[in-house]
């Protein structure tokens, strides 16, 4: 039975660590000040668009730029897709510093698949 309890704890923690794309979009539409969305993709390759309403702080700059993030608002971090670990890596220092950070489940790929709004960029790093 202990293995089942351990598994249950794991899935409870996993569910708490993720934010669903549909839930994030709904919150951004109905109460945009209650959520802060951050694109943590590093400029590897061409980043041609960003989730509308998000800001860009690459994962490798999160700790240095932590003062740019609100301390009283949940932060949702996103990267490329479910195989990318940048958002979860960026969440660790934020959580250790007391920020309410979560990872957008499926990243920008899931967001696009659900046809949620994207903002096209004029250059790859703005």
C-alpha cells in the first residue's frame, strides 16, 4: 500500500505544479491581473511568436531578473512542449524564493494546438 500512497502524492504534486492551457487562457481573459505568464524559452532557433499577454525572460536569466516578477501573483512559466524542461527548471529558483510558480502543461505547442491567441514578433528576441 505504501507504493500507492507514494504514487498518489506524486500525482497530487504533479497536478499542483501544472497549469492547463485552457485554464490559463480563461484567467487571462476574465481576470488578467490575477496571473503573470512568462515565456522562458532560450533564443535557440527562431522564436517567431509568444503567447499574447506574456513576457519573455529566458530560463537562464530567471534568477538574475527575479525582481521583475510579481511576488503576489501566480506565475505561469512556459517553454516549447512536454519534452522541454526549461519551464520546470525556471520554476525551481522561483519556488525556492517563495513565488507561486507553475508550468504551463504542454508549453507553447499545447497552447497553439488549442488555437489560443499568439502574438507574432518582429524579431526573435522581443
